[in-house]
């Protein structure tokens, strides 16, 4: 009901909508309308009411509900269905459950807060309420599972591009898919997949982006390594605009790859936004550490490292540090 009221108020941005009209169109009493309006005000909506004229929406909060995101979203696949939670364990876990139950490709799960946010390699991902974007997207690409690493790169390129568009900050990508600014992490991506030998059942791309946190919102042990877009820019950033831009960019690169088999553009963008190519890096795999210059990424998305002695390594998984 609250969504329907918002739709109607947003439809008439310049005029007051009477309680009577709302109650007639939505088939509930005027008292019920009034209660919902008050609940919306508690969510942060600034709704003015004038006796005998009705209600007008003056300002909306920066929350990531379907109504707010879809209003100006220009996509044909991603975000047609958006599920928003005030608080959740992990959006990736929820997305995987839904994918198993047959959720459609493009379904987006967003939460204001995660209690059990997960990072790569079993780490914890701190996700304070209303401060960042904690979002997972369900994809069902009709390509062979060996292509999975490409979706990791593709997502990083889409998020980096979106952050650049919305904030004008020259963020960079650290292989495979961290987004960094001056070597501090602003975004991490956790891609999870369920597949058979020759068939991808689903891919869940989960992204955590630090937007409006201040440094003290991060646990002490990561305060030197992480930052937020607000800390860098010195002003609040619209989470809604960024979510829309991410979905639009991701859809563009995703469809180019799965429909037109064109991955070249993503590779080029990845390289142009890379924060590590040409630099000395340490790559930590399961048991070994490789140190050398990050010289390239190949068509499959593997990182190529050249050691001092000239030996070339192709890294397909692990962590890289500068
Ligand atoms: C990393 O370790 O860099 C990846 C972090 C991924 C965090 C995001 S937040 C939304 C989604 N849900 C999770 O539990 N994790 C991912």
C-alpha cells in the first residue's frame, strides 16, 4: 500500500493529492491513508499535508527500495524485480536461495544493512545500516562455466565505471575485482556460481560499496585499508543514483558479452582502469607467493605476472597486493 501511495504522489509532483482521491483510487479508508503517510514520514519521506487540499511529496530519502530505484532506471533486464530489505543476513545468501527456487535472471536483492555480510575467502564484510550499497544480482548466462571469471571482471568494470560517472572520482580496479582509490578499498565483489560441467545454473554477483561511512564506521583493523566515497569526496553521495548506474552499466557489458560474444570492450576498460598493471605486486595463492610486475590480463581474465628472472605466471585466483 505504501508503494502505491508513493506512486500516486510521485505521479503528481506539482499538485496536492487529496486524501479522498487516494482513498478512492486505492480502495482503503482515509484514516488508513493517513496512517500509511505517517509511516512513510518515519521512513524519511517529507510529505506535506494541507487541510482540504491534500498531500504532496516534497522530498524522498536516499533509500534503496524498488519504487525509488525503478523510477528512473533505464534497463531491460537487470532490476525489473528488486527486493529490498531493511536488514538481512547476507544479500548473496538470499540471492542464492531465490535463484535455487527459480528466481528470474536480473532479480536484484538490496539491503540497508547486513548482519552476516560475507567477503571473499570467508572474511566478514561490515555493512552498516544505510551507509553503503549491499546488493546482489542474479544472472543466468547461457555460456560455458569456464567463462565464469569473465563475469567477475565484467562486474568490476561496471561498478568502477558507474562510480566514475556518478562521483567523477578516478577509482581503479585491483585484480580481480576490488575497486580502490589511492590503494584503499571502496568496493569488494563476491561472485558465486552454481554450475554443472557444461551449464551455468546461476551466478550471483554480490557487491559491497562503501559510500557514506566515516572512517570510524570501519573496524579498527581495516581503517588503514578501506575508505568510503564520502571520505574521499567530502560530501554525501546518492546511493540511488549509483545503484541505477551500476545496473545500467552492468547490463550493457553483460548483454554485449552473452548476446554478441564481445568481451573486448570489457578487457580494454579493465586495463585502462587497472591500478596494478605495470606495477610490482605480490600474488598470494593457496600455498605460494609470487612477486613480480603485473604485465597484463589475458582473454580469460587471468593476471599475468613477470618475475625478476623473466619467468611468467598466469594467476587465476588469489589475492594481490601492491
Ligand atoms: C570482498 O571480500 O572483497 C567481497 C565483498 C563482497 C560484499 C558484498 S555485500 C553484498 C553481498 N552480500 C554479501 O554477503 N557479500 C556481498
